[in-house]
C-alpha cells in the first residue's frame, strides 16, 4: 500500500515513529524469510504461498474493520504494509522465485523471472493509481476513514492470488537431491556457500540503501512538497509501471550483453537519477525523475533473481532465494529509522546522498563478485562451474 506512511502521518505519527512501524513489518518479514525459504526446498511451495495469502487477507480485513492503532500496527507487522512503496516483494518471495527457478532452466528461467517482476510492478502500479478513487466519490483524505478504505486493495489482491494458486499446479515438487560422493558434495557446498556469502554482503548494502528512502518516499513527497495522496499515488503508479517496462528492457539487454552487465549499466543510470531527485524545485520534476529511475533500478529485479538462482543447484535454490531476500530485508528494516529521523528533521537531501553512496558501493561489489556468472548461466548445472 503506497500511501501507508501517509496514513500513519494522518494519525499523528512523526517521522521516527513511522520508521519504527515500517521497521517492525520488515523485521518480521525477515524472520519469516529465514524460516520459509529453506522450508520451501522440502515442502510444497504452492501450499506455503496459500498460507501467506490467507494471512495477508486477514491482516487487510483487520485494518479495514478496526480503527484501533494497535490493531493497525499488528496487521502492518504481519502483512508488511508500506513495504511495497519501493516495489519490494514480501517474505514469501523466495518461495515464489524458487518455484519458478525449478520449473524452467537457462534462458527460459531468466525470461520467466523477468516476466514475474514485470507483472508484479504492473500490479503495484494499478494499486497505486487507485488511490485517486475515494476523492472521486466524495471521500477526501482529510477523513481518516478514507485511508482505511484503501485496504480493500490488498484484500482484493490476496483474494485474486488465492484463486490463481487454486488453479496452479506444482509440476515439479520439491525433491531429494541425488546422492553424490561425500567429498565432492562437501566441495560443491563450500563453493555455493562462498557465492551465497558474497550475495549476502552485496545485498545487505543495497538493502540498507533501499530502506533509507524507498519505504518513506511518499512521506518525503508530503514533507518536501506538501503533496497529498491524490497526487502521490499516481506518481508512484507511474514509477511502478515504468519498473515493469524496465524489467522487460533488462531481460532484453541481458540476452545480448549478459545479466550482470545489464544490471550494472541500468542501475548506474538509476543512481544518477536518484541523486537528481532531491534537488528538484517542484513535485512534478521530482516525481518524474523518481518514476524514470524506477525503470532502471527496479527493472533489474528479475535479472538479479536469475543471477541468484544460478549460484546454487536446484535443490538449494530455496536457500539461495532466501539469502537473496533476507540479506536485503534485515538491513532494509533499519533504513526507515534513519530516513524517518532525517526527514522529520527537515533533512530532505541527506537521505538520498547516503542512499546513493551505498548503492554505488553495491554496484562496485556486484561487478567484482559476480562478473563471471554470465558465462555459467546458460549451462545445465551452472553452480558446478567455477564462477
């Protein structure tokens, strides 16, 4: 829910308090990822996703029906409301990614993950644009009850997801890895763990950078330009829609130039746009720069997931996907505290500069650690190759 931080502001929460609420949801999501990702290598991924959607539906219903702030915070912690302001996936994303990665290999896997990211951004963009509906029916955002109406959107999303999961079938269930020589198995596992450790380090830096600005961007627009939900929602919708286009662009570039090169090139452009955002003299320019930045930054999500999937064998892709998400989520949970405190103090440029510095470091390490992955991604068992 892109306007969740604005809802908290309307309830009287200050920047640091908004950061704490967002942090609680991110921290709880990290804990779930820690448990659910490895579990998905052993049990039905479809059933795990059904459990998640039922829980998210219950949280949305609680937020709609109860005006109690404690209930709202509990629901937000469970469902991670506000997390999607940066286009981030939930704690069950490793389950989804591992399921996709098991179904297809090589180029088809990269394409499937890119399409999955594209559809996700289109869905988030649609949800963000729908925040303009209440004012059209005479419900202004000066009324707290109007914000509660918006929770019907994640509720509807969970219902639709449950319907799709009921129709889907897990064609290749999680199985047991074939027996290997103990010494060879130990060597392969050490190599995989080494790659996963590098992935965790780079993602931790990226996660902290995301958390400082991403979940609070709507609050930043409000404080910096006195913009309201009716204009912030469409601005974020454009950002998500462009993120969907960026995902398709990244998929095309990765086929021609390689996944890692495409990620680095696109995110360098996104980094330049990010630096320009806080210096914009008005809301329209800032929102436009942020939206275009979404195409180049968010658009690499599916390709980066494909790179992570190539770091291990099929039977450990739930673990790899968990590290991919968990290493982002934990430091990202700290980010809103820093960003909320700075924005509350009127520091509108500093959060972006800190974020830019961290993301620049991320790109340097990403190139250093994974520059050789592209050569291995097309092989049947890329994790067995020396990266």
